[in-house]
C-alpha cells in the first residue's frame, strides 16, 4: 500500500512530527501589530465619552434641581395654607370676641338702664 510512495517508518514519524509542529504554531500567539491611529482613536473615544458623561451628569443635575424646586414649592404651598388657616381661625376668634363684647355692652347698658329706671321709680 505504501510501496508506491516508498515511505518508511522514519519518514512517517517525521511527517507526523512536522504536522504536530504546524498545529502548535497555529496555537502560538502572534505578534501584535500596533495600529498607527490607535492613539488618535483612543483620544477621540475618550473625548466622546467625556462629552457623553458630561451630558448625563448635566441631565441628572437639572432633574435633581427640578425635584428640589418642586419640593420647595410644595413646602411653600403647605406653609401658605397653614398660615391662611391660622389667619382664618384668628379672624373667627376675633369675630366671636367682638360679638361677646357687643352683647356684654348691650347687657351692661340694659342693666344700667334698669337701675336708672328703678331709681326713678323710687323717687
């Protein structure tokens, strides 16, 4: 079968060793070729990422400021509502006090008039 090629055992061993060397060479890491524009591309990517990051940070800061403003407005509205309620309560108390004073004045005048009338009736 191998007689036509005239390969002996030693020849077959050598061929197998060569094939094994070729397979091992395929697995060896190859020397990396440095791209001449690598530094430029890296710098460009870095500036793009920095710009993108700045935009994201600015967006977050504006959202945070909007939330703070909304919270401050809500607190101011609550404080104003409380102040209005207190003012209304104070006005109601003042109105009641004025009514009581007016009634007591009328009652006191009525009592004075009754005394005066009783004195006049005795004389």
